[in-house]
C-alpha cells in the first residue's frame, strides 16, 4: 500500500498484469487500486495481515474468485525494529520474524499450492542486502535474521518446486525510500553515510526495482530459479 510495494504493484499493472493488492491498510489499498484502474489497469484490493493465516487464506480465496488463477506472487510485507541486539525484546524479534519470514512462507505455501496444481508460476520474494551482509551501524538483528531466512527459503522452495513448474527467486534491495526508511532519508548524516558507502554514490529509486521484478516474474527469466538479485548500487561488491 506504500513505498516499494506500491511501486512494484504499479509496475506490474503497467506491464499488463491483473493485480491483487494486499496490505493491512484498507483505505490506502483502495486508493491505490482506484489510481491503477483510472490508469487503465485491473486491480483489486484485499486487506490482509500476512501474520494471520486466516487473512492469507481469505486473500487466496478472493484472488481465485476474481481471476481464477494466480501466476505471480510478490512477497513484500515487512516490519523492522531498530534497537541494539542486547536490548531487543524477544517479543519484537519474534514479531519481525513472524511477518517477514513466516509471513513470506505462509503466502508462498498457500499460493504455491495453486501454482503447483497448474504447473506454472513465479514467486518473487523481497529480501534485503541485510539478508546477505551485516551492517552493524543500524542495529536490527530481527530484521537481518528474517531477511537471511527469506534468502535461503527462496533457494529451498526453488529447489523443491523447480521440476513442478514453479520458479522462486528473490530481490535484495539496498537503501530505497519507503515508510520503513523515512527516518534515514530525513536525516542528513544518514544520507551522507548512504552516499559514501554505496559505490554508485546514491540510494536507489523505487522505480529501479520494477525492471528486476518484471524480469524475474516473466518468461524472460524462464531458466532462472533460486536466484537472489541484489539491487544495491554496488553495496555488496566492496
């Protein structure tokens, strides 16, 4: 309903996809769906908390009722708790994993069953550079653990389902503007840090994630599965 998810949804619609939008905020979803329909797309909004199994089941049911099948699943929902590891409450750590990792599995499992039955489909998980490397200066152990889990969950699902027609890949972004990173982008010192640490000398623009998604979601990547595509301006190459 915002940030990276909004950009990815609009990118899919612009490419001709019929899109089901899912997030917790129904008003934001409906506003986004209305804009996409006004632009000539086909969009349907379903309020869903991926930490709730019954919400995910309702999302699947409404998707199938509306369109009859599902060809692409994008797992983008995530939360973060920024706190030193020694002070991070266990409850917060578990909550982050429940949304970011278990929520990804809930959706992949439920929609994966539909894809396996039709012997075709593409799942794209939104991971993070924090699933591949540590950062330290921005303490978020739960988030890093969850995204590391998403990275290897992607590989395992890909390995299990490759022979049955379902591809599973991930995109691992670096720093992009979103509600989750708003404090960083509003802070001059953080902006300077991002620019200095990134070989390209700048953070990403959300529209720069659309091309990687369309590649992994489409037949352009028909022989690609289990891959984690880093979209990071070179962050992880140095």
